[in-house]
C-alpha cells in the first residue's frame, strides 16, 4: 500500500465513524501529535486519551469529509485537508476544518502536525 492509499484508508475509516479503530491501526506507539497552538502530545497512550476525550465531548456528528489528500512517497509524508461538522455536548454546532501533515514509518504515523484556526 502506498502512503497515499494509507491516508485515504485512514480518513475513510474516520469519516465512517471508526476514528478509534483508525487510530489503533495507523498510529505508531511513539507517535507525536502537534496542535496548531504548538501543544505537543507524545506517545500513543496520551494521544488515545485525547481522542477519546474529544469523542466524549461530541453529542452528534453531522458529517465529515476530505477536501484533498497528497503524498510524497519518497519522504513518507502525507497531507490531508479535512472537515467535520459536529454538535458538542453543550449544544454548540461547529464545522471544524484542518490540514494535517503526517510523517510515516512503515504502516504507522510517527508525527502529525495540525494546521487550523485555533480561535474557532
């Protein structure tokens, strides 16, 4: 599987409601995730807790999708522009949009950096 195909499968899983399954399948044990604010989370356990907390904050999913996916196979890097429309437990409905840059080692993402407007 190419890195492009892996990223497509990852987001196919996420957008069909399998976020945690996708996380378990595609993220390395020592993965690092960096938010647009610069906040870093290190290790799969820490990032799993973050994703579970996000999911528990969502009352309803209204849709999700991918604008574009690109891959640099030689550098083992993928870039994904995505969106998610959710209503949080407090009733606030938001369309979240971001770009993620993922660095891969074999079948797993070892580093992911997110770009979005942190004020939203």
